[in-house]
């Protein structure tokens, strides 16, 4: 009787989760489906869930007529530059986790306090600094604010605190220097949290909208998110093109998450262990 009740309970929970997953994923499915519809079918009533005559014309038009190839290239470059910051955040997290120095607690507290400062508040001073460095209207200037984040340092610090000190001391006794220790032991052991922060950095750079819009004065320096907002201004309203542009923004994030989801879950779990 108990086994039958447990099976019924698991079945009901599974059905509820399946229904929730379908409801949650339906907007994404509608977006991809609409991007494959001809313009007339996209605005027809009643709407069709599955395109009757699927076509990739909208995607082709994005790259041939609307220069989305340039915007995609800019976005990829911004993401790659932001990825360099992973090493800086890992170094900072390692320092806070495994080195004792005067003022460590206060300095780490200051890092955490920056999490309470809205990004919009720092945009003007950041812009002025980059303007003095002649980095406005450049891809480096767009990527600069994503190089280091307080939350990333916090994640690395929490994860690296779980690495046994005895393991590091044994490597030091064998003659390993601190840089060699960091590159050959600490980073390989930190793959889960590197995957977590890599995804967060990728999403931050990929979806960045307001900052590229502010710092880029020429359209050929825009990223995909800014270019997507221009679709309503460049041409008459075309739902198929808009859905194709949105799919181009969303699909890479989903692919990256699916590839790294095992490490992401492991990283978030272990970063909370003491």
C-alpha cells in the first residue's frame, strides 16, 4: 500500500513538473516557431503554432541586409575579452581564501559592499575613466566593466576555501611556487566554479544593452542586444525578423548552459560548503 501511494505521489509530482516545464518553455518554442514563419503567416489570425511553410529567410535577411554578422562579431569579442577577467577573479578569490594578511577581512567586506551599489550609479565615473583612456567607442571599452565582479570574487573565494590546505602545503614542500601552484593545482580543482562564472560572464557580456548603447557612438560597434532594439527603427514592424533576432540572442545561452550544467550545479553546491 505504501509503495502504491509513493508511486502515485511520484507520478503526480512528475506530471505537475512536466506541465510546468511545458508552460515555461512555450514562449521559447513560440519564438523559434515564429522566426520560421513567412511574414504573412506570422500576423495571421488565428495564429498557427507550427509554421506551415517553415523558412530561414528571416535569419538570412538579418545577416545579409541588416549587418547582424558585424553585431554578432562584436558581441563575441566582448564576451571573449570579458572571459579574461575569470583569471583575475580567480586570483583574487584564491588570495582571500588561502592567504592571511593584514586587513583581509576589511578588504573582502569592501568588495562585498560594492554588491549593494547599483550598476547605473557607476556608469558615469566609468565612462569618464574610459574616456580619459580613449577607450570609448571601442569593444575593449564595452567589455571593461565585465572583467571583474564582486560576486565572481565571492564565488571563487567560497569555493577555494574548500580546497584542503594540506594539499597546498604538500605542493609547496615539493618546491612548487605560488604561480605554479595556482595554475597547476588550484585552477584545475576549481573547474566547477570556473564553469559557473564563465556562464555568468558570458550572459553578462552577451545580454549587455545599456552600457554598449552609452559608450558606442558608432553603429558598427553595437552588440546584438542593441541591434535587436533597432529592428523597430530600421524597418517596419516585422514579427518574423524580431523573433529571429531574439532566437539568435537566446539560443547560444541555452546551448552554453546545457553543455556546462553539470559543472554549474556542482559549483554552486560546493561553493556553499564550509
